[in-house]
C-alpha cells in the first residue's frame, strides 16, 4: 500500500463532475470535493459513472438511486431492477429500507494545491 494518499488533479474535477479514484467515487459538489465508496447499494453499479443532480445528490447510472454524498445515505430508491427501468414502488421502498443500514462509506476529500486529496 502506498504512503501517498489518493489524489486527483483538481482540474480533472470541474463542478458537477464525478470520477473514479481507486475504490472511490470522487466528485465536485458546488465547489466542495467529496468521496464515497463506488458501489451502489442496489445492484453494485459503479457510482463513479454516475452524475450529480440539481440537489447535489449522486445518482446511480443504472437505476437512478440517489445518495447524499455528505452522509452516504440513499435518499431515493431505485427506479427499476436488472434490465427493467421504470416504477417499482414497493421494491424501491424495500431497497431503501436495507440501504439505511448499508450506507456508502464517506471519505474526507480536500483541495490541496492543484490536487484534490483523499484523507
């Protein structure tokens, strides 16, 4: 394991961007960097391929689950499963229920010089 912390050039992380840094989805939420674990709690999609919505939540690229990047909490359950994309009210509530106990891990991300560093 390297002694050097995980980092990404700040220029590679413009506002609204999400990138992969090792096992982390790292993004820029309104000028504030964040880092959360990369795997969605629903079907393990890579959240570094997700997007940030207007409220600053990280949105899963597969079924649109939404996560608060400050706490790792799922704030809205999935809109589908497997290859299906659409309404699944009961199923979404079930997934959101167990996701309360399986939050994304959150890691501190700070701007240091020309980089964003994960501490």
